[in-house]
């Protein structure tokens, strides 16, 4: 079988390293590659994927919402979120799923087990943010707060969350136990910290869904203040493991996947 991840940019992705290590560990001769597809090319997505004879693929920034009109079906979680990061191709049908939320929350629970009473701020209102908010809402009792530069981005949000601007978030920062950055800020050459951490409480965990670099600027600032930090590696591994289960029905070698990424990092 052949699998891939699509996005733009995509050259930084370690999904091929992770999935190919897992295939090797379970003696599966499947392959996994990264395919760069620009926004201008996206209308050719069916042709590009069919030409590769893929059995499934992952979707990353900036295509998680753009892929939806090309799907034949979509599972309930992805429907709620309005974003897809995993597509299974079965008998020519494209079925969309979202494993971002479960991947992130599984990882977060390793470092913050008692999520029930946590006051959480999510920065960014894109596909990953929706997936994470939807999954966190299953565990967290206080209403989640989501901040974005532009409030227009919330127009298609059907989730029960507090929707605020970044400026409002900065002023209320001391109220939160966990702050999660879901924006691409800090990825690769982007040195943006997104939000001022001046009002951050000493106990607050600062988390970022980006895993390259290992410590993004927002995590560096938080760590310098003495706060606990959590990067996107766990989310990356666990969402990949969930995708693998969807495609194959098999149990992945999660530690092998994590070790392969850490070795490359």
C-alpha cells in the first residue's frame, strides 16, 4: 500500500520518517511520502492522488478545510470540527477523518493528567484548533476559550467556546492553567510569539502543536519565565498512530514512531 501527507510547505514534515519506521517495525512493505500541493494546484487534488495510487493520506496546513468538498464521506468528529487531517481511500471513495484532537489530547494527558478542572486558552482558530477544542470539550468542565487575531474566523465555528481577540487574551492570560498555540507561528523561520506572555501565571503550562523546531519561540519565552512547556511531538505521533489505525485496522508501534522522529530531530 502507498500513503502520503499533503501540504504546503511540506519539506519539513517528518511524517514519512515516522510512518515508514512503523511499517518496517511491523513487517509491512507499505510506503509513505510527502507531497507538496500549493493552493493554486489544489483543484487537481484528485488527479494527483489517483496518479500516486494511494490507499490513504494525511492533510496538513493549509489544506485541512480545503479538502472537504473533494470527499465522498466524512466522519462525525471531522464534521463537527469542519476540518480533515486523514483521508482513507476505499473502493475509490474518499472518507475524511480528524485525528488532530485525539492525538493532541492523548499527548497532553501525559503531562497534565487532571484536565477536568483546567481553564484552557487556545490560540488560533484554524482546523487544528477546532479539532483540539472539540476533543478537549469531552474532558474539560470550564468552557474553553479560543483567541484569534481576526474574530471573522469564528463564523463557521459550531463549538461552545468563549471567542476572544488576542488583545483580550493577553489581558486575561493569568486566568488560564494551560495555553495552547495552534497557529503556525514559530514554525521554521517564523519567530513570531503570537501573544505577549507578560501576564502569564507561574503555574501555567504553555503548549505548542509545532514540533519543528523542538522549542518554538513561545515555548522559549515561557521556559525562560520558569513555566512548564509542552511541544507538539506527542500530538504528531499520536495523531499519526490514529491515522494508521484508520487506514489499516492494525495496532501501530507508537514508541518506534516516536523514537524515529526524536532520532531525526
